[in-house]
């Protein structure tokens, strides 16, 4: 029996290849976070198109753009809507969980919880007659979720709207934080040497900043903008915000994860030669 147990342990040890990874494991975990960013970014860019294409071709519903992204909850694309946004929500909520004392973690956590609120507290049903019974009525009207039936259609939609506003705002915050990661920390002037660079990559700084501004402008457009063709201001604002967010995260996933940090100059190291800044291992932003 002991020999059998020992043999089982040997087999388990042979299966455990993770601990014997031959490469740089810090770099491997960094790549994992970059892939997470890419997944979130590509989902953000793809979902608005998937809703239209899926409803038009796969479900043979004809080409029809809804009044908002949230309206797809009450269409045959409901499963795709719930699944896609849940993936984004849970990835955002757990992103940077290892650095919970950073702005990045809290901004991402709030955005993730907000988008889950968008999913589980759906918007009102569209295209109904004026005298149609609202969710919460008895018997339960067609198309009402359990939450809508319990809280009422209007109250659920209010929570949905607040969640959407919070989500869009913190998408802008996260893109702005990506921009700040391109600003290099100040070096001690006592070390001498040439003037340090301000940005690690000025192009990426301005791209992420532009994405953050587009997200904020798109959120404002959703409330006070004009429609274009059959597209409502709300739909235009939501899609523009999600695409800007997706582009920012795709770029952050392609780019290396974080700039080097410069170790503070210790009192006993004042005699160090100029430009002897010691780079510390990069951390995930």
C-alpha cells in the first residue's frame, strides 16, 4: 500500500511541470497579465460588432442596430451580451489583485463591479406598447428577468444606468492610469548627469490620454449628443467609449507591462557615481 502511495506521488510530481518551467517565471507571469489585457481589449472592440453580426446573420434577425448596447439584453443576443460582459467584468475585478494598494486595482475593481451591475440589472425593454404591463406586475410579463420582476422595471433600470455611468467613468480612469505609467519617476538631482527623460514613451502617453478623453467625451455625447442616421446618441456614446477603452487595453497588452522603477538614493550611497540609478524589476501596473 505504501508503495502504491509513493507511486501515485511520483506520477503527480511528473505531471507538475509548472514548477519546473525553464524560462523566466516573472516574465511568464507578466505575459499572463498582458494576455489578460489583450482579452479585455479585444472583447471591448468586438462585442458591439458581434451583437449586430450575430443578430443579422446567425439568428437571421435582419440588420438592426438597437438604441443602446444594453438593449441587446432583451434580444436573441442576450446570452452573448451576458457572457461577454461577465468575462470583462470578472477580469477587471480581479486585475491587479496582487497590488491592492494601487489606484489601478481600485479603478479596475470598481469598473468590473459596475459592468456586472450593468449585466444583472438590465435596462428597460424597448419597443413595447404604451399600455404594456411593466416588470413586477402579476402575472409576470414576457421578457422580464428575475431581478426586474422582484425590484420592478423602473428601479432596475435606475441601478443599470448608475452602473453604466460608473463603468464608463472608470474606463477613462484606467486609460489615464495607463498614460501615467509612461511618466518616468523623478531622479535625484544630486546624482548629476544629463537631464532625465520625462516620458518612457511619449507616443503611448498621448495615445492613452486621448483614449481617456474620448471615453469621457463619449459619455457626455450619450446624454447630450445628437443621433447619426439610425444610431441614437446613447448607442454612439457607448460604442465610442467601449472602443476607446478596448484600444487602450490592447495597446497596454502589446506594450511591455510597466516602466522600471528607480531605487531611492540611500544616505550612505551619496558617493555613488553619476547616472548610477539602479533599475529594479518591473512591476505590473
